[in-house]
């Protein structure tokens, strides 16, 4: 894109999600990731749990807090497709029946690439849903929780 046309904003279509079936302690090679195609919504959420650190000498009777643990979650949904290129069948089958590769646990590594940055890390898929209405398009959705260190870095130069 030309610098003169660069607008700074982007849509969700500009965000790509990739997955690799692997254990949390075994970061996959770049080539092991598969694109998760035909997605619509993509939500990344980071939440810190806190502990009350207030004591009798806290300044001005003000409550003090400290963080204890971080939780990263991802959810997404898309239009169900039969073409292998979208890799929906592979992910669905892994979540429903995880194999020995991941110790019979629905672990995946996710790589979420946006125009701003790349988020990558191990996740445990906790939910996979399909909706097949009588007179509308079939859709699916997935929810995953962090299962180890999730990193955020710059988008590699093209």
C-alpha cells in the first residue's frame, strides 16, 4: 500500500489467525501453522487477577492492589466451509478428540497476526460450537484459554 493512501485503521478482515497442534512446552516451527479460514469475529482478551494489598498504613485509606496472574483468552467464529484450505475440520476434530500428540488434551498454539502486531502462544481450547440453522448459513465458534506464555511482538517485515 502506498504511504500516501495509508489510513492507520483496519478491519477485522485484516487480522489472520493461524494454529498448530502442539503441546504448550513445544513451540511449533513457522511452517507447522495452518491458517484458520473463513473467520468473522476474532476476540483477544487479557485479564490480570488482583490481590488486595491494603494494610493499616496504606496512604490516605486508599485501597492498594497487586497483580497475581494473567489470563489470555481468544474466541472466534466463522462460516463453516468444506474446503480443506480453511483447516476447520482439522481444528474441530482435534478439539473434540485430541490425540496423543498433545497428551489427549485440546492444546493448540495460536498465532494472531494483525497490522499492529503478532500475538503467539499455547492455548487450551475449551469450547467448540456449531450452529446449523434450517434456513441460514452454518457457522462455528471456538474459545481458548492461555496454557503458557503468550507473547506479543512486531509484525515481521515483508
